[in-house]
């Protein structure tokens, strides 16, 4: 029962107190604003200067538009000043020391953001002000500001930006109103972290400027917001793909020239880099300052273009025809001997695994003439006593066994008989007898063609055993001369073909060496350029 009585008494006392405070607040408001105007500066003497203390709290960075160079922020702006006409004795109003009234009731300093980029100028809220009994007025106002910010994209995406927010009175000069900093910097305790920008600091500085239009000084307070871009997004979405695409360009030199894809690879890489360059250009402001990643793209595109042009030049060298002149001596010494060893280029005829190809290369004329008699199964031919074949000149003595039966009239161009001596220097006796039997059977079968073949064995020693004579009786006009001309033409054509093949092989090796050299050169250039770009992030 006693507890209930106490509770009821307390409630009644509180209600009476609040009712009393309400009545005194209403009375105070009526007394303060009975003869008050908010159109004039609240000073007793017009020569007095009203001091305004400014404090900024950065709450959030909403947007940074690099292309339009506009910074959008959410700020809490606190302004404190003394109003000489809004003071009272709190004892006269039951100890009431503070009241909160709409800000439109009192005089407010016309402090604005000088570098505002807002087209409506209505981003602030109409909040209440707090009046103290000593005449102090405190106005806390949240505002979303759009300020112009000079964006320097020279080191994009590893750039650090400095955006200035300058606050000052629009109409009052320094002789009428002065500004002071509440803190040395903006308050960042309640800042909401941004996903793209990291706030380093936001110092405040007071400036007193004399404008050309007026002789009076105008004070202002400038807050410098230091921002550092978080580059992870741009590294993984723009820089690393560009590096990976760039390293494909030198591999175009490693493609075989006959694949037909060397130039296509370079053009594809160039188009891909162009797409990335357009993505960067869309987000950057159109200024003379080229961003760092843009420079990297331009340098990469230049090297890809150069590599494509060099690829076309090297392919032209690779596909040199037989009519091309031989490789110059300086190119043979420098490219084929020196660069080939540096670039680890093997012979053209060697396969990819480093071993020799199983394809047998044809011998040149000098190699055929210099081959020893015992090195192979050479067959020597004597036609009408003249040596023909590999060892014909060494057997001039054996040519005496060849007999040519001519017609009575030796002046005529008709040749009836043609003796051919065949020397099988390495055939065994059995093989020689088998060949003789085959020649005899063949000569018997050719009787119906206007001539016959007569075989005569040689006499005397081992040379006679390995030599046989075949008498071919023909009736043709200089058939042996035509045969000689045909054989000479075939030999000449073979020699020309062999010379052309050697020449083409040399030019192809020159092209291969140049491919390897430029491949390593461009790899080194791309590597150092990428290290230089990534070094800016450290």
C-alpha cells in the first residue's frame, strides 16, 4: 500500500514538472521572439564581428564521377555561433537552459559550398537548432553535397585523388563574420567504408582571400579529402587480362609459318586490346593526361602491331622461291651462325624433338663425283668407248674392249650398231651370270623390233669377269646423241633443283632464327613492361 502511494506521488510530481517546463518553454519562446527578426545579424553593435565555428563530419562517399569530375558525399555540418538577442536567465524560467526550435526562426549564417556542382542547391535538410541560455546557437544539418573535384588519372588505377570542399559565407565579408575550425580535420569516426575508395585523411585549413570584385577579405575553410583508389577490381578485370592477352603476341613467332595463323593471331590480339582500351576510355575524363593503364595498352598495342608487321616480313622470307638470290655472307655469318646458337635453333631438316629426319637428302654433283668406288654398288657405263657414270674415267683402259661396227659409209649420220659396256664392279659371279642370262633372254625377245642385242664377254683377268658387252643394233637417227642430251638435261635439272632446295632451306632457316629471336625479344619487353606497371601499385 505504501509502495503504491509512493509511485503515485512520483508520477504526479513528474507530470507537474513537465507541465511546468512546457509552460515556461512556451513563455520563453514568446518572450524571445516578440521583438526578434532573423533578417539581421544578431549583434548589438553593427561593427562587431560574429564568429561562426564550423565542423564537418564525413559520413559516406556516395559517388566519384571521374568522367564528369564530380564528388558526391554525405556530410554532417555543424555550425555554432552566438546570438546576442536569444539569451535568458534560466532561473526566471524554472531552470530551463536549452530549447529546440525550428532553424527558420533564428538568423542563420549564409555558409555555402563554394565549389558545389549541384544544379538544385537543395540538398540540405531543415532541422532544428539548439538554443542555450547564454545565447549560443548550434545547428546540426545533414547534407548531400556534389562538389567539383579535379581528377588526375595519370596513375590510374593506382591513383590518389585530392578533392577540396570549400565552405564560406556568400555575402558577409571578414569584417562582418569570421569562420573558425572546430577541429584540425574533419571527423571520420562515423565514416562508412567505400568499396572503391579508401579515405586517407581530411585536413581542414582556413583561408582569407581578397577577391578582385571587393576590397574586403573573405574567409573560408577548405577541407581536403585525400582518397586512394582500391585497385583490386581494375587489376583483375582490366590489367591481368591485358597482360595475358599481351603474352600471346610473342607466341605468334613460334607458330609454324605454314600454319597460316601467324598474322591472324596478331590481329586477334590487337582487336582484344582495342576493346579493353575502349572500356578504359569510357570511364576516364577526356583530358590530356593519359592514364597509366592507357599507356600500357597503347604500348602493348604498338608492340603487337610491330610483331604482326615483323611476322609478315618473316613469312615473306620463309616463302622465298627458287629464283631468290642466295643468302648474303653477312646474314649467313650473323644469323645462321651467331643468332642460331643464341636462340637454340637447329637445322631446318631436324624435327621438333631435335633428332634428324629420316628423309634422305639428294646428293650434289660434287658429292656424287667424289664418292669412292668401294663405297656403294656403282655401275659404270661405257657408251661407244666414252666413259659414263661414276667410275668411267678410271677405266679408260677397259674401253678398248668396246667395238663399234659401223657401216661402209662412215660419213653418213646413220648408226646401225651401238655397243654398251656395263661394269659391275661389286657384283658376285653368280649375280653376274644371272644378269647375263637375263640379258640374253631379253635380247632374243627383242628380235622383232628391227634390231638385236648381242652380248660379248670380256677377256683377261678380274676386269674381264666383271665386264660384259652388249651390242645393240638399231636403226635410228643419232639415238645415242639424243640419249646423251636427255641425260645431260636431267642431270642439269637435278642440279638446279638441288641448288634451289639448298637456297630455300637457307632462307627458311634465316626466317626461323628471326622468329625465335623476336619471340624472346618481345617476351622480355612485355615482361619488363608488366613489372613496371605492377611496380606502381607497390
